[in-house]
C-alpha cells in the first residue's frame, strides 16, 4: 500500500510539473493578431524595410522581426551534386529558394586570385582595417565564404607573406600623397571642397581600387594655387566661361590639363576658383573659326 501511495504521489508531481511547463510555453507564445492588427500590418507593411534599417532599431529587434516573418527554414544538402538547397517559408505562404555550391570534404578553400592581388596592392598603402572595409564594400569573401574582417585580412597577409603598409615616402621634392583629412588640414578647406576639387580636376588624387580611400597629391605648386586673394584681372569660373565663349565644364577641363592658369581663393565672400583669361588663349577653342571670332 505504501509503495502504491508513493508511486501515486510521484505521478501527481509529474503531472503538476508538466502543467507548469505547458503554462510557461503558452505564456511565451505570441498571441494571434486580431483583425485590427492584421489590417495595420497590411497598411504599414511597406515601411517594414524602413523600420528594419532605422538607426533606432536594435539588432535584437531585427532578429525578432525576421523570426516573426519566417514560418520554416528547410536545408537539404546533396553531397554527390556538391550543392545545398535552402527553402524559406514566410508568414503568408511566400517561399524563397536558394541554391549554393558545397565544397567536397577535404577540399582546400582558397581566396580567389583577383582578391589576393587586390590585397597585395592595397597593403602597400593601407592598414588592415581599411583593407577589410574596402573588401567588404566590394562584396568580396574569403575562401571559406566569409566577409573580410581585420583579423581575416591580417591572417591572409601572413599566410601569403604580404608585408603590412609602410610609411609613405614623398613622390618628389616638396610633394607627398596624403589622405583627404590631411589635404583639408594642409590646404585649409573643408572635406566637401577637397572632393569637389577632385571631381573638377583642380587637384590630383588616386584610388588603388573603387571604395579605397583617396590619396591626394600635395605639391608646392598646389599650395601656391590656394591663396587669400586672386591676381588682378583673374575671373570667376562663370565669368571666364562667358568671356571665352565656352561652357564651364570646358574651362574646368582646361584647368585640369594645365592649359589655363587657375587659383582658388579660400577666404571672403568671393572665394572660389579664379581663372586667368588672356586675349588669345591658345588651344582653348575646338576650331580655328572660333579662335578667329574670339580675337
């Protein structure tokens, strides 16, 4: 009798534990949306991307949004065909399918030669952190299919004996390549002005690859061209274009090629480019008739 009572008591305790576990699961389970909430989701669903990308949305919130949208994920690996099929079933019934290549077991994973060559070029002038950012912006991946980080760039360099960036030497007497921040400090202008000068050709810069940081060539001549006041008779860009009878862009191209002298006035209400316009500007116009007309 005592054995039976003890067993009965144990069973009752197990039932109680199961009921408490079930209650806890039900408490964590999201409540079904009512009609009003469903209507709201349908109306504001177009703003889901904005909510996901908003700076006030935390990573935890983004994970909750994704989990709320996905009903099921199915992954089937077909090793003989060296592929994997991913099937995502979304709330509402939509299905997204992806297929990726699976490397055979024991195969060597290598970073592609194009990316490796790019890292070799970048490592001459850029630290690992900047290289990782450039590779990430270009969507490049490691041999294992992972995005590049500072640690992975450093490991890749060490594995292939690629030396780290060294201090740059001056290209010539009085010349040096500097960053955009260095150019703004030396020339006393804003970052936006430096980028505009790059577009207009007033200054010379280089990029090892798209997405890499600009390297600005600072020379004594460039320093002399950024001044407080322009020489007498030098005109603003629009006035110079009007006098010469050409488009503004044509004048800028001539300045870029060094065919027309120009300076940049960096202070005062009349700051900006100043162009030296001569009575006869050799090579300015596209044909002799225009030159004769200008003379």
